[in-house]
């Protein structure tokens, strides 16, 4: 066995469980202890400053310079009391990672001493030296500068790294000319847009509501692998996934891992992670094993979408950090192991009002149920109209391995409502008449579905796990989102398409009621039409099946399996209507963003191709050669010893097979490197990413398959890389 591999395996076998750093006591006693919460604000801010922040959060008003100074002073006092000595603007640039740049509070004074300082200016705006963050050319054209600007809607927090503590201020990241360079600015705009569109619709039913917020509850799937094995796999280290590796004899076919007992080391990790999360106010509540071996999940209680997105980004950072403490590595990649289930991040999405209503929760009275039906059907209509944009919003090189691989929601966007709601929709379609309101009878309107709907809330039994977009009782669950994605991307699109749809809906209702129809009549009739219009996306069957692919094609639904082509949807008329005309992106911002996404894709494939080629040449071929040498020595020895000629028959056959494989591996590696060179000569980033997708990726698959065949042929003792069974099953 490659000796490094052998040592790594020994290390894993001898690992001790690392004791988690628990806080002790009830979670509620230390929950949010590192967050500048409402309570902390009341304590550290003047009445006036506190009010300014609250109004800014509620109404999006600007905070005056004077007030900013007051808030900064309070925040500093709190942070110093907590033991922090520095601060940072914390943001989410388009690299997909979080970014921070720390500054000390400490400021030397002329008398050779110093003071702790933090001004309103430093709180509100910073200019990180950020010229290396992707901007899709936006900053190159005008100004190299990018600014971070405080988002009071997401509370400041203290990040503990080892013994160090830093005050982190959530910010958006924009260019000098005001264009967004991050995930968060467009998300905030989309939330505002949705609110503006949804409120007038809510007011049809509830005049008291003054606020509508989108809510998000994510479910984070991930793999854990021991650090010693991780370091023996350059592909995991630099690409986050295995680029080669033969399938283990036992995969997940026995399905015995799901909800199985959690291994002790992993459990210690989870406890540690949860403690860190709770101190930071991330309301994680569930933990369990996932379908694949070594795969797990954690999920919080849902929150307002902006905060939930920040919390998920923060969680991904924490996961990495805490894993290291436990000598583990967390794999957030959508598909770390071929042939084994990938990881997703279900985005549970809904809307709620400040009067405490979840707009996607079926109510108890007929009146509330019309409200529920209105939002329910409008979401379906939005998905039906703009399914392609949802597809584009989850496109990434990583996620391509999952979507359409017959084990995850397919690349076809459809909506699962559950059989009960499907019946309700059918009934509405049948029973609400097409004509004018006065042609409707009262019986038509007093649908008895009103009284039945509350039952549906509890009816989670017919969950369809194969749908990319499912109604699950009181929220929609967008399941096609990838595990490493920043949730802001799909959530921005979600908010935008539903907002746009609600604007259209309200306009139709206004028109009908102006023409003399009753409100209820108008609503039911428009909803009826929407149900008819949305039929094509409604699908209750098995989304993984081939039959569905065929059926979806007949229905005219898109089934785009790769990122470079899915990104084209951002150039469509629909994208302009929903993302640009609504002010969520300027045309230029959207263009820049798509360009970055293409570029990221190409970079990713390029890195993987280089890595795979390098491993093939520097590790795999030498292992094949070493094994051939052993066999040849043996064949020679047998001959010298005068053993019958056919005694070396097997050895000769294996040498031939290995030699052939080694030759093919070398050939394919050469072809791969040539294709890669050629691909990055394309004219635009879109052309380049398509070349990587069409010309480079297939060669990687071919090379992998040759290497995996070789793995099964050569002596286990010479194989240099930890095998799948070792990474997945050694605890
Ligand atoms: P699952 O069986 O898919 O794990 P759960 O009922 O546990 O479903 O919920 C999953 C996620 O959905 C949780 O994060 C939960 O907070 C979230 N969720 C529940 N209600 C809402 C809502 N109204 N808006 C957004 N997310 C929600
Ligand atoms: Mg779920």
C-alpha cells in the first residue's frame, strides 16, 4: 500500500474523540450571547440611537451621521465588554465565500498611549482593498474601488477564532458607482420588491398588515471525512470532490445510514458546531445522518430571508472551522463522491406578515383560506412562468453533478403540491365558472374546499422527495439548491418572480372589481385561470424517472443539465422583466454577474482538469508501472526457476492489461490537457465555459473511468490514494 495512505488509515483508526467545547446549561441561556441583539442594543444605545436603528430596520430609512456615531459607540462598548479588540465588515462577494478585513479598535495617540476608537463612519462604510474580488468588469471600467456598507437588518456579531474575538458587521458590497458586487445587495432589493408587491394583495384580506417578509429555513447537507485521509487526496483538497475513485463494494444500497445512529466523533463535532451556532444566534435545531455514508444534515428554525442567508454563510464558515478542531474536514461540495448521493440545501420559503400570518399556511376560516389560496396559486403561477430563471439561479459546476443524475431533483423545474392540494386545484378549476361573476352561482363560490384545507397542513405523509419544488404544508421547499451555494442567489429569484406575479395579479383583480365584480368572485376567477395556465409545471409523479423526462419534453418544459447553458436563461426576456425592470439588477449588473458565473465555471473545470491530469501522471501511472515491475520480476523468476511456461499466464495477462490501461491513461491525459488549452482561447466567457463543458468535461469522465478500472486491477498495496471504502466507512 502507498505508505502515506497506510499511515493515514492507521491515524484514523487510532483517533480519539475530541471533547466538544460546551457552554453548559440550557441553550436558551447562551443563545445569541455573541450577537448585538435587541436587548444588547437597548442596554448599550441611547433611546434615540436605538430608535434610529429600529426604524432603519423596519422602514429602510437612512441613519444620520450623528446617530451612526452613537450606534458605533454603543456597539464598540458592547464588543469590548465581550472581549473583542477588533472589528470587520463582513460581506459575501461573488467568490462564493465570505470575506472580512480586520481593523483594531486601538488607535495610538501622540502622548505615546492610545485609545479604543470606532466611529460612525467606520461602522457605516469601509473600503476594503478588494480589487481581486470578481466584478465582471464593473470596477475595471470605472474605478477599482469597492465599498462595503452596513446592513442594519442583519445584527452585528462577535466571531471567536481561537482566543481572538472580532466584532463582525454584516455589510453589502458595492462598486463606487453603486453597482452590487455581492449576493446580498440584490437580495435586499428583491425582498423590498416582494414586499411592495405583496402588501396590496395582503390588504385585500388584512388591512392591518404593514410589512411582508420572505422567510427562509435552509437544510444544510454535508459530508465529513477524516483529516488524515483528506490530506492524501489532492482532489479533495483543491477541488472539494474526488475526481477519481472506484465505487466501493458496499455503497449506500442498503440505505442503513439514513437516520441511523450518529458516530461518536461526528456527534462531538455536531455538539461543538451547535454551540458555536447558538452563541451566534443561528437557531439550528435538527441534526441527523443523511442518505449516503458519512453524510449528515443540520437545519435551523426559519428566519427572515436576509438573516437566514447570513446565518447560512456563517454556518458554512463555522463548519469548516469546527471540523478542524475534530481532525475532520467538512465537504460542502454537491457531489464529493461519484455514485454516492450528493448534497443539497433545501430552501424552505414562505412569506409572512407583521400581523403574524404565514401567507402559505392554510387557515381555519374560509376567508383566510382565500388568502392562502391566493398566495399558493400565485407562487405556482410564478414558477410556471419563470421556471427557467429558477433553474439558472441554482446553476453551478458542482450542482451539475447532482441535477439530472437520477438521484437528486432533476434539472426540470416542476411543482409538487401533494395529492390533497392537487385535488383542491382541480376542484377550483372545475367549479369556478369562466364567465362574469354574475354567471357564477353562490354555490360556486362557497367551495367546500374551504373547510377541508386545514387538514392539509398536517398531511405531510405523501412527501415526494423527487420534486425540485414542493409544497410541504405551509411553505414551498426549493430542493434543487446545491449544498455549497449561497442561498441569496435562488432566494433573490424566488422573491423576484413571486413579486412580479403578485403585481400582475393585483392589476387583474383591480380591473375586474372596477368592472363591477365582487372581490371574492374576481379572485377565484383569476386563480382559476392561473391554475389552468400553470398545469404544465404541476407534477406529482417520480421526478427521477425517465418517463418524466419524456413527459416534461412533451409539456415544453426545459431540461438543461449543464451550467453554461442554464445561464443563458439570464439573457431571456423573462429575466429582463423580472430581474431588471423591477430594479433588482441594472442591465449591466446582471450581465456582469452572468459573466462572472461563466468565468467561475471555467475556472472550476480548468482546476479540476489540471488536478486530474497531475494525479494521473504523478501518482496513477507510477502505481501501474510499479505493479507491472513486480509482475515482470515474478514472471522472470518463474522462468528462471524452470516452472512450466503457463504458470505465469495470469501474470502475463495482467501485465498486458495494466500496460494497456497505462497507455490509455497517458493518451487521454494528453488529450485532456490539449482540450483545456484550446477551451480557454474562446471569445467570450460564455463561449469559454461552453467549451469547457462540451470538450473538456467528457475527457475528464473518460480519464476517470480508465483510472477507476486500473484501481480495480492493481495491487491494493501500491495504490497511492485513499479508496472510497476508506473515506466513507472508516470512522
Ligand atoms: P423536513 O422534513 O424537510 O426536514 P421540516 O418541517 O423539518 O421539514 O422543516 C424544514 C425547514 O423548513 C426548517 O428549517 C423550518 O424552519 C423551515 N420552515 C418551516 N416553516 C417555514 C416557513 N413558514 N418559512 C420558511 N421556512 C419554514
Ligand atoms: Mg426538507
